[in-house]
C-alpha cells in the first residue's frame, strides 16, 4: 500500500491534505469533522489584530473615562484572545492531527504577544497570515522587510514551527523565501488569497468579488511552487490557492510541495471530498509505482526539469503564437 505520510514544517502529517484557515476551522465541531473526513492537519481561522481592536474601539466610544477605555480595551482583547486559546486547547485535547494556529497582525509587538500565548496553549505550529499590499505608501522593499522582521522577532520569542503564508505580490518571491529560510522559518504557504474587489457598474460602487478560488487559479500556484522548490532546496512548501481536485494535489507534489492546503474546495464540496481525494491519490501512486510521496516530490520542479523556461515567460509567446480560435 502506498504511504501518503509527509513532513511539513517540522510536523509529521498522515497525509498532505491540510484544511486551510477559514470559517471551516473556527470551531471544535468543525475541526473534529475535518479530522474525521481525513485531513492531515488543520489551520485554525486567523486571529486578527484589527478585529480585536475594532471591537474594543466601538465599546470605548461609549465611555468618557480614560481608565474605563483602557479597561474595555484590555478586557475585549483578553476575551478574544482567550476564546482563541480555548479553541487551541480543546482542539488539541480532542484531535490527534496537528493543530496550526494562525495570526494576522500589523504591529510587531502584537505578533509576538499573540504568538507567545498561542505556543503556551499547545498549538503545534503557527502560520503567519501576513497581508501587506504596497499601494505606493511604503518604500519599495517594505513588505519584504516586514516579513523578515516578524519572523526575526518571533524566532526570539517562540519555539514551535513558524510557517509564513505568502501573498502573490512579492517582487522576488524565491529571494524572500531564501531569506525567511535563513532566519529559521520552517515552511511557507504559496499562496494566500486576499479579498478580491469588484465594481458594481449599475450602482458604480466597489463591491466584494468572488470569495472562492477557481480551478484556473491553480496554474500560477503550480508555477511558483515549482520555481521556489527548485531555487530554495530542502525547504517545505504548502501549495495553496486553486486546488480543486486530486489531480491538482498530485501536481503540487510533483512541483515540490510537501503539503496541500484546501479551502474553496472544502466549502464547495464539503469535508467528504477529502476521502475521495486521498483514495484517488493513492490509486495514482500505485499506477505509477510510487510507495511514498518523497519518491516523486519535486520531480518536476524548476531545477529537476531539462527546460526550466517551461515555467517562465518564454512560454507565453509560444502559447499565444500557437493559439487558434
Ligand atoms: C471564507 C474564507 C475565509 C478565509 N479566512 C482566512 C483566514 O482567516 N486566514 C487566512 O490566512 N486565510 C483565510 N482564507 C484564505 C484561505 O485559507 C486560502 O488561503 C484561500 O482561500 C486560497 O485557497 P483555496 O483556493 O483553496 O480557497 C479564507 C478563505 C475563505 C474562502
């Protein structure tokens, strides 16, 4: 029988399918259902610094006393963080799979404070959901430096594995991943999917775009997984954004991923799809005579193929010059 066991960011997973951070991972019952469905690990819904602050700000507006405002701020923050830590503790007590916490902050001091508490609550690892878009207000290199500063600070504070969930807007992705690896980051997720804006042309208003990814989003994820896997060897990548089938999961591993994060597919098809994906992956491995994932992980990454340009822009010209309607 083929083994689907994998190692990702210092954790041993019984298989590479990881439930990505979302509303599907924000309660103990949902986490237990995902474990029962067969996922190898769960990333909890992110704890957002802004969410906590906006709650305390709303409450603070109703008071004229600075002491009361301070008290409300501290209380709301403790309560939010407390609930999150309770979820980690209860998930750890009830489940056997790794439980990865997730935080999204913008102040460096908050990243380290949350992370310390999360480690103490027993999380197996922490995923940093860094959402930083440079719309021109930061110096050119600011997002890259911010990623490194957060990791540098956290490495001084906690000992559990640190995973960085990357956005797609980094100008030199392999270069930054190399630096994050050197700072002691244990793995990266390629990629997060940020809020998608759209325009309502009747109302002439900005509205929310599609919440879920499409299968066509996967090809870019695959390209960067292959490039980063080739250029930053011996480093763990979780492929995410656009995984909608068992074939995508196999492709992600061939490109160099150690784990595969699922989110939109779980929303759209339900946790039951996990079992089907695992059965099909195992069947494919048997057909291709692979006994374990390491036998084909990265086989088609950037450095293991004869023409790395196949992952690059040169293909663009070929593709469009051959395209016939
Ligand atoms: C409803 C919803 C809520 C999400 N919440 C979070 C979150 O709290 N933290 C986070 O890091 N990512 C969050 N994500 C992003 C997913 O974890 C994932 O990275 C993204 O959807 C791309 O993967 P997919 O193509 O499998 O959906 C959310 C996604 C969705 C659809």
